[in-house]
């Protein structure tokens, strides 16, 4: 009788996700490249404390933030944006409606849109997905990206988690471990075309290093 482990048997399931908590979408209308860079640098600062992902960059600039609690820094950020820019708004939560609004505004203003990953379960756009990795005794790994809702609905059942990635013949046992890791998720803010859009343009009025540094200091003090 062979003592080789069944290759379809799952040894462990690893879930890597952000800090969890509520999402907020910050939407800003900018007038020039200097203002785009100003907004971007503010969110770069916030990204040291919360998970931050860009949604759009340009005349329409939008970011989504995920924070594990009602962080006072976010209230400071909202106030800074209201004071420093012609128009800004904050939407509590991330859903298909607010995502469509950002997409429509970005297309109307010819701003750059950042694509979001789609949940492998329900197909919805998800800014802060859960990375689900299944380790098998055969040493082959299966991976997938899912929204928190789909993972939460299956989290108490290792077999249900396996079905999210592969509805086939994966098997679990009482020894199958589920390991969950949460951390701040970091996403690249500028690449290629976006760097050009975010760069300072000659002759563009700038908020000035002093005003920007004051804003960043206010965020740090609230963190």
C-alpha cells in the first residue's frame, strides 16, 4: 500500500488580507498637474497608516482607503481636501455605484483609471481583495483573489474555502490548517503615464511646499 499523500489533499489554506474595516472613497476635482501631485502626496502619507488604493488620477482624482477604525487622521484629511481644492467629497463604503460614478467622471474628464481586481466568487470589483492560497501535499499551490464577503461566508469551513478556488476534487481533513494574516496593503501609486500626469507642469500654480508640508504635518499629528 502506498504511503504517498493524496495529491488532492489540502495541507493548509492561507488568507492574506488588509487590516479590514470600513472603506471610504475620496473624490477630488483638480485644476492642474501640481494639484494632482499635491493630492497624491497626501495619500502617500496616509498610506503609511492605512491601506490606500488609487482609483483615478487626473482632473478626477480618487482614492479608496480601508481603515480598521474611525481614524482621526481621516477627518483631518477630509478637512484638508475641502480647504485646498475646488471640489472634494467623501463617500462612506465602496460599492458598484460609487465605483461607476468614479469611472464615469474619470472618462468624462479624460483622467486615468486604475483597474481593480475582480472577486473570483461574485465577480465584483474589489479594491482590497483577500489573497487565498491553497497548499496541497503534492506541493502544487492554487491561488485566487476574493472579496471579504465571499471569504467570510466560507471562512468557517475549509472545504468551502477550497471550493472558491477550485470547485473540483480538493479534499480537506481535520488537520487542514487555516492561516489568516492581516496587514496594511500597499499599491504602487504612479507608473508610466500616471507619473507624467502627476508631475509638476511648468507654469502650473502650485500649492507650495510650505502648504503641502503643513497638510502632511496635520495628518501625522492626527495619526
